[in-house]
C-alpha cells in the first residue's frame, strides 16, 4: 500500500472516541462572533454596520484581495457590534457580532436534502460561485479554494486530489462527512474536476478508515474518472505535498513552487462537500462539522456547527470540561493550537476541539539534545529540526533561512519523536514566523 | 655522534630559513594600522555588548578613529566621561547624551493580574508570545520568562519571582539597549537617568480600551487622561488608550502620580506629594 516516501511518524490515532457518533446539528447560539480573518491571506472587509439586520447566508464581509474569502452571516438577526474580539489565543481580532433572531435563510438558498447531480455551468462560473460562497480549505489550512482553482497561465492541472486522509489523531469530522455525505462529496468532486478541466480525480483515504473507503468506492462506480485509493496510515499524510507524493509519486519542489507545478490540485473532502452546496444549492459556507473529542470527555461528538458559535458551548454539549488540568486544542494533538479563551468562536478552519487531560495534557521535562537525529528521520520535508532549534536559540535567522525553514509544514513530527522532550515545534514555528517576516520586509523594500 | 650534530644543524637551518621567509612575508603583507585604534580601545569599557551598533569595542574604536564626524557615535556603557576623554584624545567633538537607564513598563504583578491559564511550553518570551496571549488576559504585559535577562550582558536585569516581572538594577544598567530589542512585547524603554536613580514613568504599555485593560489587570493604564491634564510641562501624551511620559520633558513634579486612578504611574526614589488641602473657594 502507498504512502509518502520520507519521514513521518505513527501516533496512535485515538479516533475511537468520536468515530461512531453520527453528525448532529449543534443548537443555534444566541450570539455569534464572526472574525473577519478566518482564512489565509488578507482579512475580509466588513460590509455591514451596527444595527443592520441580516439573514443566514447574507454577505457580511467581502474578500479583501485575491487571496482572501467572503464571509457570510451564519445566523439571522441584528448586528450588535463590529469591533475587536479575542480569538482562541486571547489576541484581539476584528469581528462582527450578531444577535440571533429566529433562523431565517436567504430565499436564494436551496435547503432541501435532495441530491442535485447535474451541473451545466462553465468552469469560470463554477469558480465564481465558489468564490462568492467564501469557501476555503477546510482541513485546517484555510487557503481560499477559488485561488487554488484559478490555474495560472502557462500551467495545466492533470489530476484533482481529494484529501480524505484525516491523518491528525482524534479528529473524525472528515471521516463522518465521507460516510454520511458521500454522494454530495462525489458530486462536489465532479464539479471541481470540471472547474479545473481535468478528467481524473483521486480520493485518498487512510486504511484506518476501511468503512469510508468501501463506502466511497461503491459510490464512485457511478462517477466517471473518480478513483478512491487506500493509503497506508502515516502522519502527516494529509499534508498537501505528502499526499501528492503518496498518490502520484511526484515531488513538489520547495517554495515558492506550488502543487500546480506538478499538475496537481488538492482539496479537502469536507471542502468538496462545501463546493457541492455552494454550486448546486447556492449555499455559502456558514457551517461545518466540528469534532469535539478527548479520552476524558463524557460524550464526544461530531457537531454540525454554525461559524461564530462559542467553543465553550460545544464543550458543554459534549458533557462539559473534565475535572482537573486540561489542555484544550483547536485542532488535533499534533498541529492544534492550544486555546486560552473558550468563549472564542468556531471558525472555517476548525475541524475539531481536542481535550487532553491527565498526563496527556502535560509536556515532559526537556533535557539536552543528544543528536540522535530522530527528528531528522521523522521530518517529512527533509529538514533538520535539531539544527533549526539551535539556530533559533542563537537567533541566526539567515542560517535558518538557508536551511529551508519556509518548507516546514509545522506538522510536529519532530517534537513528537524527540526522546529528550525538546519542544522543537515551538522553536521552529518561531523561526518560521520570524524568517517569513524578514523575507516579506525584504520583498516590500524591493 | 655525527647523526646528532647533523640533526641539530639541519633543524637550526630550517628554523633560520623559516624565520627569514616569515620576516619577508610579514614585511610584504604588512597592514598599516592606526596606533590610535589600540589606544582608543583601551579607553573603552571593553564590554563588547554591541550597544553602539558595532560588532564590538574594537570595531567601535576603529569607527571613532576613522570618521571625521563622531557626533553619531556613542558608547552608552562608558557614558559621557568616556566619550569626552576619547574625543579629546582624538581631537574631535563627541556627542553629548543624557545618561539613560532601561525601564520595565509593566506593573502587572501576580496579585494585580490574575493568571487565567498555565503555560507549559518552552520558557521563552519570544515563543510564548508567538503562541498566545500569555498566562493572563493582558496581551501587552510582561511574560516573565526572562528573554531580557538572557540578553543583558551586565547582570542588570532579573525576573522577580514574587511579582513575576522583570526588574532593572539601575546601578548596573548601562543602557546598551540589548533588553529593549530582546523583549517581544516592547515593554522595556530607555529613559533619562535622574540622580539617585529617581524616576517617574507609566508602568503599562496596554493599548486596549480602558474596560478591557481593567478586566485583565488592576495596575494597567486605562487611558483616562487625568495625568495629562495636571502635567504643567506637557510631558504626558495619551494615545491609543495609553499615557506616556516623555522623560526628556518630565521634571519629577509628582502631580500625575497622585491623579492616576489605577496607580499605573510609578515613582522610584521619591516621596509621594503631601495630600492637597482643599479649601472651599478653590
């Protein structure tokens, strides 16, 4: 069975907690806080003011550039504020606050469950609809989807890759989506194929989800050009470049090269479902499936949640916070960001809330690096994390840049594998942020 | 016996030959260096802190000797006396600068600023501030992991375990500025050094609105502007919900200290003003 060629680790997947619970709709919150920067790129520009009435699906903020995304009202009601609100890390970001009044959707949105398979739109129209719906990569990276689908001149897409890997431990939102919304997913895939004019699509799913593979394989027989491939379970297979390597054997060169340079366009499985809804049902991105999970959580669930819903209400729905010290992550344990503010809202990239308690919540005491090079072996990008850590301590940013820090995908394999408990990812993330800042400053000077 | 003599002779010959080669090579490649550079370097403190912007004291000495106009060069560690003696030796005019001292502008000690989370990551302010807001709800305050302590070459700064804040020992501080650039929150400022290390400064850098600041910390500046109103010297400005006392204009009159409702204005080495007696007709 295939997997990516270099590095990778094998953390225990811990999907058992939430994999059996079907997607349920989360109760509508009374107040939502919708941040304007829910995606990579420029923040959206707000289009509403305090006191305005909005319906579900109404545009409240417009993309602030090409690499940006529209944002729509996730509930109907009155705008009560457009101001700075703390995010999950406690830092203040511009956000629109809406107080709910009922649940009134825009009339143009088709809310029926009926499957619409045929799509007669031109590629440009499809991309325009996706852009209008504010769809971003829902695996966590939140890169605006319409940017991926706008193939630059002189380049050609050969294959569409659908990421159903969900390699991050604990999370099951994509898995449940593939099981319960397989038809919609495949229609979404055919729409995406049409948008980038390819006749082949591959859905990659790790073999720790055999039922999802079987289900999609059975459904895919009715669709032309869509192939479902099982992959050997290995973290971080859901990384764009790792998945391309695993499925096509092609290696994407270091930045600024993109997957399109090897003829591939990668979209997440949940994104494909969102594309189906946007194009066939005219429904903008206003909700997503969020896995709320953890070994000590009373009732782990997969909740279909409107954006802007406070994280604490999701945790309350799943039985509340467990006793004692806990670590709450926005995302999974490998790449998730620790949260300090539970009143912060669910955003487009929030695939799960993982609650670790007891000894899982704690980090080991770090000791000296013995240069065992386990991190080098584990790095899927072929970097040398121990070296980057030492350079970061010395603030040798030019050396770090020379060592290709910009290739780092922040997967955390190095930190996971380190026998000395050194928080390599902490250092590498800081170094990457700093070096990216230096590069940006240099480019603007030019 | 002969072997021994030949060995000694040959070794001596090689030694003399090598010495000759070295002598001529050294003459051919001799670099003319101003002897004054050595003298100036000896006059400098030799801390090699880099506070002047040069790689070390020798590079600074070289710049002092080579440049005609040295008004832009200043050694904060040596201070005015050192600069004067170097300038008179070189026959140039040195810049005159106020002696400065580093000031940590955060008063959010453990009792004033409640902890909301526990940080278990790497003990580094740079990493913690890249990760999240910090252990309290103030996004601007001192994190207390000691990046400034590590940056200080003079042992002048430490993190007080009781308050969780960085503290400067003004007697040891040379105002080299290493801590200023090490602090990811931009809390440390170089301020005018008064005799006996007296000082008045706003011990807060929070640009949040008053209500937000108050919620996070009892000692924060809420930007009410009362201090700016009483200042007779125009030293206080309030911008972005934050008061700032310009140390060049401040005369240590202490009026602002009494006005501040959150006691965010700190006073060092000064007695508080006696409470003003209010009369009816005032």
